[in-house]
C-alpha cells in the first residue's frame, strides 16, 4: 500500500542520525569471492583526481571517514540528495506525472503530424512492432523511471518468482560492492529497502501484494518513485566504479573526466540525464536486458527510413545474443534525443 510504504520511508528518514561509519567495514575476501564474474575482483583505481567521493556535489552537511584503502569519503544523508533537483521537479510537475497513462502509439503520430516527414514515416514503422507508449516525466530521471515501471510491471504480469530471487541476489552483490567502494550503509540503505519492497509487493499471494493500479500510483508517488530512482543511481554508480577500467573509454568519449568524476557529476545526482554508459552499467549490475529504440534522424534515407534499436545485454550473456533471446524479457524504451519513454510490443 502506498501509504504504508510512505510511512516506512518517513520512519527511516527519522532515524538518519545513526552512526555514519556503521556498516562501512566489509570483508574484502568475501566480497571478492561473491562478486559475479567478470571481473573476479573489485578493483579501485587510484589517481590524483579521485581521492574523494561525495554522494552530493553540494552537501549541506557531510560526514568524513576513510576506508581501508585510504580513500577519504564524504557522504551526506539521503534527505540532502533528494533536494538537489527541486527546481527541475517544480517545472515539470505542471506537465505530466512521473509516469503517464498507457497510450496507443497513434498518440505519438498525432504529436508529429505537422513535423518531419521522415519522423512521421518512422512512427508508422514503429507501429508495426509496438502497440502502445507510456510517457515519463522529462526531468532527467526518465531512463530510470521508465526502467523501474517497465520491469516491475513485467514481474507483476508474469509472477516470475525465480526472476525476483535472481535479481534480489544481484542486489545483494550491489550492496557489497558499494560497501567495498567505501560508501557508508546509511547513504544508500533506504533506497535499496524501498526498491526491494516494491519488487516483492508485485508478487501476488501476500498481504502486501499490489495491483497494476497500485503500482502506477506508487510510481507516481514522490516518496517512493524518487527513492527507487536513487536506488538505480547507486547501483549504476557502484557498477561503473567497480569496473572503472572497462568504462574508462566510454566515459572519455562522453566527457573530459575521470571515471570517479563522471560518477559524481553525471550518475549520482538526481536530474542528471543518462546515456549508454548508465544503461550498460545498470543492465550488467542487475542482469536485466534493455532494448532502446531510437526515434531520431539516423538512417535518414527518405526513400527507405528504418527504425534503429540497440540491445544492451548483461555482460554474463553471450555476446552474440539479442535482447529477445534472453530468458528475462527486456525492458523496452523509446529514445528521442534527451528523453526516454516506455514502449509496449505488439
């Protein structure tokens, strides 16, 4: 129930004066042996420009501690993190909710009826494969919110308990990764707890089970939706930092920053848009395939326009497989430059 979940959040927030260093210690050998391959170990790159970690670039209050590798870590409470994009949320609130209603794909065609003929033709092609769209709020968190709802809706439809158990196991590895990297438990634990509550609630047969209507209501509730977004941001941040050497070339292609600088500036803060680096990291960390369908001017031969898509397959899967081959149904998102919405296949 949304009210119960919100009360749970408030109860947690009331206890945020816990010891900042609690839970920050971790058995390195245990993490190394539990971390999924590849890689076999968690590696932390050391360089002169990434000696500090701050989960909020503009903290009002921080707690400084040092991990066993000598990294100084300045971490803020989750209340400060959630305040970062109040101005963005205020502007967007007047437009659409965090998640819109499910609409026929024809609504997208109507939106572009006086626009580019090439895009109009592409939307027609899109209609051959997809039946509906669900819009997300354009506040910089649209990728994570679209992923959240699409994945939870899939579990609600399929009642795939084995998939839930699999993801819960991966979430536990994500938690250990964050601890190993020097994040204090109190900076991320509430976000993890809220997502796990939502994941378990879409399985039917218990007093806490919810319907499709309740899932949509919760996804539009700021006290739940924003916390789930932050859960995904922490998971993504941990995966990128854990595999810094792998992600470094991708980051270099997007910005003139180190991996840690990129994480602090473009992954952890609310309202920061997502690109292929974020998608690869989240897909790999949770083991969930993601298909992104592109509605743009790529392949713009007016005589034969095509719809491009890219399948982000978790790294443990065969490199030759596609999202449709994966045992878990892919989350399918429509990308228009700077924005993601949810797509529903025919």
